[in-house]
C-alpha cells in the first residue's frame, strides 16, 4: 500500500502537482480523517487534517519546493505502524538553494488507508534557513 501511495504521489507531481493535478490520484490511500503532523519550524508546519487538509498541504509544499525528489527509501512495517526512511533531494523555489536530507516518517495504516503521518526531519533549521529569502553571509 505504501509503495502504491508513493507511486501515486510521483504520478501526481508529474501531472503538475498542487494546483494542477487532482488529489484524486492520492485520495484512495488516505483515510478521510487522516492527520499529517509537520514540524512547526517548517514553512509548511502544523497539523493538516482530512483530504482537504492534505490538498492544502501539497499546495503549501509546492509553494516552498521547486523540486522534491525521492532518491531512496527504506520501509519497516509491523501491524498498523510503518516507518519509512526517505532520502530527499530538493530545490527551494524562492532561493534556488538545493538540499539533500533524510526524512523519517511514522505512518499509521488502518483498514488499508493511511490515518496518521508523523515526519521527522534531522535538521528543520537547515530547511528553514534554505527557505529564507536572504542568503546567509559568510
């Protein structure tokens, strides 16, 4: 189910992503009451609820990231809980800065749909700094 969701996410992004493609590509993988908890320090931080919240989250991500490519993934699942380690390569839309970073996601799956996602970033400050409008000085 998770590999299917990530394939649908790639198809969604290839079709233009937020504002262009329909969330219907991803909707079957997420429960109607899904909750996504992003770190508050991120430009798209906060808790996103339901399919509408997920749609708004992808719009917020699309405003921040020009590209957001999954380089590699590892999956570990037991029962209703899955842990996904994802290596990402991304470019910030506003600054053009490029980053490579890992994200560890704890995902809860019930009745074949994702009900909750908790992403953990190793360094939210590095992401926030890369997204800042002005470049750091040396």
